[in-house]
């Protein structure tokens, strides 16, 4: 551990080490100086040392050294010059931020440089090997190597500074600035994990601040400046959490802000509360807590209307419309119907917690779930004048959904209004803290509400409706989604309905005539029917009630109905009176508690004032008594001095006041002081005379002593000069003798010097040669390694090309085989088709021949019979019979010898009437072809051949 007399020496030593490249040694030297116990008093040099120290810590990314040094420097200058610590910390954060930005810029430039478009540029062997080993891209690798270490160091810097400044009341603004910069760092680079840790760190700092209240430099949260800084930090934390969409962390930030407001019991400024409620709306909307979302919007509207004097009518209308639509988006039924007692208690606690976050005061003894409800919110909106500020479209939707009764065309009335609302929205120009209002996000919730209202109103009119009709009434959703919505409504006792898919109908629950659901509708219907009856049948003179029995029955029925109606009205009035009484009792109780609280506060204030007044009286009385005692003591001393001098005592035996005593004492002291001054003046004059006389006598003696001293000094000077000359002469003579004695060693000295120089030259040449040999070996080794890498890369590239070529050849061969197989398949299919076509052609020809043969057989017997009967034929008419029989023989189906067929053909050729009998020259060949075809294809013509053969044999049996 190096020790320095002055801190400046340590700074110079560190700069020298930095100039020669030994930054670690320089950092260690400065660290030893800062942590030393010798330099605990602050001075300007220590500030310059700290600047150099943090520079070295940032350059070498030594976060631990920086933290230790800053902690020691804080101890040094905490009570002396805390602004110096602030400057050092600002410089430290500035250097860290600049280094991180520089690394990010360098990584971006490297990425742009690597992103080349020329693919033929040769890559370095190192890049190729790295690309084979690592699968990550260039940007990821550059970020991991360059940007990530500096970002880690910057994050560590923020944590270190926050830890150092966490309980310092003099550097609260610097703590807030550091927190804001850390938040912006997380937002800029999307660091969600670090943002959660940062919020937890700040939260722990505040908790420790409240836990250890006896610290010396602890910040005072009750001070307006400190409270404003802490609230600004939490509001910025809430903004960044919503920007990063960390909704759970955003809700925790809301709780932090609310806890801070409760801790100091002070309401923050209006702009901060506007931002607070604006972010609350986003958090509750994302968490699907539409009721609390609507309450947050209502508080935001109240703040803007009350405190924003520049709010335009258009912006006020937009905010009011958002408030009303948010209230309408709340589910119109209680989702805790049928819940257990534990769930209800949990819901009450949750309502109290959310109400405190929204700054609504609830009675914990009452039913808080009734106070934080949709109906109470809508009534509150009506009472606070929100309805007068909303746009006409939103007001129409509110009236249709909440007050009108249109069971059949409710959805058709709402749908165009929703289309108009979806186009409304924008950023309020005169309310910068309010987020951009988009009314289109409420459209899905309003569509669900419209669906529930349609089901509710239809259930009051109909007992069953077909699914198709109900789907037409609700054009927003499919029936499956409508069914899901109805399931939830039935579960929470909002509707009573069943869906029968077998019948294709929706069945609503049985509603009694005397139930509250139908009371209003029946009353309206009865009034309308009475008016119509009076128009159709005008009223006539009243007859005696005892005149007809039918009139008496109607009177009794009417009286009974009137009594029932009166009973129901009385019960309703009793319930209303009881409810009003309960409300009055609750209000009186709250007033009594408030009055009691005010009385207690007034009593405590009175007691505190009485105690303060008594303390002031006691202190005033003690002061008067002390002054009186001092005056009496002063008077006693004065009288005592007067007695010693023989003077008469002052006011002896008389009663004097405090002021008289003080005046007498002061006058006596003044007289004594004047007498003392006169004595001193007289003594001073006497001393002046004595001093003048002494100086006149001693002037001559002083001159004589001076002359004598001059003579003695001249003699002493001459004696000392002679002594110095003699001593110099002796030294010169001794030096000459020493030169003569050493002159004989000069040759040996030159020989020894030359021997040392030669040995060192030889050693230098040897070391130089060894170094050159080592460098040559290293160059050869590097060249061999590069050659090996180049060969390996060439081998890998050629092997990859070979595998690619083999894969391409295999794919080409497979494609050729596939094409060849397809071609052969097509040829084979074409051949089979041709064979089948020829087969079908042959069958058609055979069938045609068979048909012609049958027609010929049927036609010939008829012609032969007509010829034999005809008397005009003459004696030659019987001659052609044998020829006809012979000609018909081949076609009868039996075997005919060849010579007989030829003879028959000759006779047929010689026949005088060939056209009359048809073309008989074709019959024999057809028969021959038929037999030949039958012999060739026994499977196709087997049935016809057998039948023909059987008929031929049967016809030839009688001849045999």
C-alpha cells in the first residue's frame, strides 16, 4: 500500500501510471488514498482525485471500486461540502452514459459494416470458423461483446448511486434525478426485468426510511419539497410501467403513491392527481375491472372540471362521454349473487381497498359493495351534472339502454349509435395530462349490455322465442356467444331462461302475474285498455249498485284490486320510509361522529393553547424573578462598595422597584468607570515622562557600543579569511597527491570497462538472435496454422459441394425415374384402353351380325309362305323352294358341307330375283364368320353358340 505525504502526489503518480498504460495500478493507488484514514478532512484536491478515480473506474468497468470510493468520499464531505459529492456523482453517471451510448453506436456501425451486399467478397477464416461453431448472428454477437457489458455497468452505476443517496436529505433532488434517468434507461431499451428490480429498490428505500426514523440525515417527508420529489418519482414510475405494459408493477406503483399520500396526510397537487387517475383508468381497464375504471374516469372528470380553467367544451364533452360509457360498460348484475360469507367479506375488503385508491370514502361497517356499484355510480353521475356535458349520441344510448322499453328493435336502434360512437375520440387539447380518449373501446361492452337488455326485455314479454328470431333481434353476435352471455346472466339471477336446441327455441322462466317484473307493464296495459274502452263505450249514467248482480261483482272485484294495490303501495311506502330512516340514522351517526371528532380536535387544540399559555407565563415569571434577583445583587454590591468608601448607602430602608435599582446600579458603575479613566490618564502621563528621560540618557551609550562592535567584527573577519585560505591550500595539495596515486590505475580501468562492454554486447546479440529465432518460429507456426485452417475450410467447402452435387444428382435421377414410370404407366394404360376398345368393337359387330341374322330368319319363312300360296306364280313357282330351303339351311344353325354351300351359292347367284330376297351372298360369310368368332371367343359367345347348336340339332332329328 503506497503512502503519500500530500494528495497531489497521489494524483501525479496516478497520471504517470496511466500514461505508461498501467491503469490498474493507478486505480489501486487512488483507491488506497481515498480509503486511507489520513485524509479525512475535505479539500479541493480530493475532488480532482475523485474525478480521476471515477474516470478510471468507468474505463475499466470497476463498479465495486467506484462504489467503495463514493461511499468513502460521502463520509468525507457529508458535513463539509456535500455539493462536491453531487458533482462527482453527476460526472460518474455522465461518463457511464456516454460509454454505453458509444458502445451502442459502435455496435450499430459494426452491424452496418458487416451488412454487405456483395456475396463474392472473401470472408476471413476466423469469421468462417466462428460461423460454423456459433449459430448466432453478427448483431447478437456484437451486442453480447460490446453493448451488453456497458449496459450492465450503467445499470450497476444507477444502483450504486441510488444506494449512496438513499437517506441523504441534502441530495434528494439528485436521488430523484437518478431514479428518473434509470426509468428512462429501462424504457428506452425495454428492460422490464431491471425496471421491476428498480421499483423494488426504491420501495425498499422508502420502507427503510420509515422504519429507521432516528437517522441523522434522514429526509423529512412532511416537507413540501421532499414530498413533491418523492411523488414525482412515483408518478414517473407509474408512467414507465404503463408504457412498458407491466400492469402488475403499475398497480404496485399506484399503491406506492397512495401509501405515500396516506403517510404524510397531504393531498398532492392537481396535475399529479390527474396523471394518477389517468393511469388508474388504464390499469383498471386492462384488468377488466370496469366498475373501478368508471370511478377513476369520474374522479378524473371532476378534477378537470374543477381545476382546469382552460378546458374547452369539446374536451369536457369527450371526457364526460367517456365517463358515462365506462359506467354503462359495467355488468348490470351483481356477480356475487349466491356467494359465501367469506367471499362477501373478501369483496368488501377489496371494495374498501379500491375505494381508497380512487379516493372514495366508504363506511367499513356498511355494505360497501352496494355503495361501489353500477346503480350508485349512475345516480352519482346524474347528480354531479355529467349528463349535461355528454354528447347527444351517448345520451341517446344511455336513455335507450336504461330507461326505454323496446324488446323487438332495441338492437336496431342502438347499432347506428354505436357506429357513430366508434368514430369519436382523440387527444384533449386543453388537458395534456389526460390520455387519448377512444370511445371505440367501449363498443364491445355496450354490445354485450345491449344483448343482455334485449334478453331481459324479451323475457318480460314472451314465454318462448325461436332461436332464429332471437338471432335476428341481436345482430352483434352469433347465437353461441349469446348463449354464453345468457349463462352468466342466469347464474347471477339476472335472467330466467332455458335454451332447447331440439325444439330450436328459447324458453323464459315462469313469471307470476303479481310479480314486480310485470307490475309496470300490466299497469300501462290496463290504463291503455281503459282509455280504449272509454273511447269505444262512452260513460253512461251510473246505475244503482244494487240493481244488478253483475255490477256488484265488478264493484267487489275492483274494490279488491284497489285494496291489493293500496296494500302494495303501503308496503312500498313502509319500505321506503324504513330505508329513509336507516339513511337518516346513518347520516346522523356520521354527523355525530364528525361532530365528536371536531369537538375532540377543538378540545385538544384548547388544551394545547392553555398549556402553551401557562408555559409562557411561567417562563415570563421566571425571567422577571431572575432579573429582580440580579438587580438586588447589583444593588447590594453597590451599597457594599459605598460603605467601604465611607459613603452613605443608597436608598437605605426605602422600597425600590426593579427599574430604579437598575438605574442606580448603572449610574454608580458609570461614576466608577469615569474615576478609573482619570487615574489611568494620570498614570500614562507619568510613564511618558519617565520613558523620555531614559532614552535621552541611553542614546550616547548605544553609539559607543556600536563603534566598539564594528572594530571587533572587522578583526574577526580578517582572521576567518586567512584561515579559509590556508585550508583551501591544504585541500589542493591533498588532491594532487590523490591524483598521482590513482593515475597508475587508469589503464586497468579502461581494460575492465572494455571487457564489460564486450560481454554486454555479446549478451545483447545472443538475446537478439534468440528473439529473432522465436519470432521466426512463431511466424512459421502462425503460417502453418493459417494454411491448416485454409485447407480445412477448402475441404469443408469441397465436401459440402460434393454432398450438394450428389444430392442434386440423386434428386434428378429420382425425377427421371418418376417421369419414366409415369410415361410407362400412361403407355400401358393407353394399350389397355385400345385393347378394351377393340374388344368392345368386336362385341358390337357380333351383336349387329346376330341381330341381322335373326331378322333374316324371321323374314324368310314369311316370304316363302306367301310364294307357295300365291296362284299367280305359275308352274315355275315351286322351283325355287329347294333353293330357298338350301339357301336357308346354312343359316338354320346346323352344319352344312362345303360343296353344298358352294352349290347353294351358285344357285343363289343364278337366281332371277336377287333383290327380292335380299343380299343372300352375305349370309353365308356372316355365318362362317360367326362360327369362327365363336371358336375364337368361347367365353363371350358361349351362350349363343349353345342355344344355336341345340336348336340346330333339334331341327335335324326328324330327318335322321
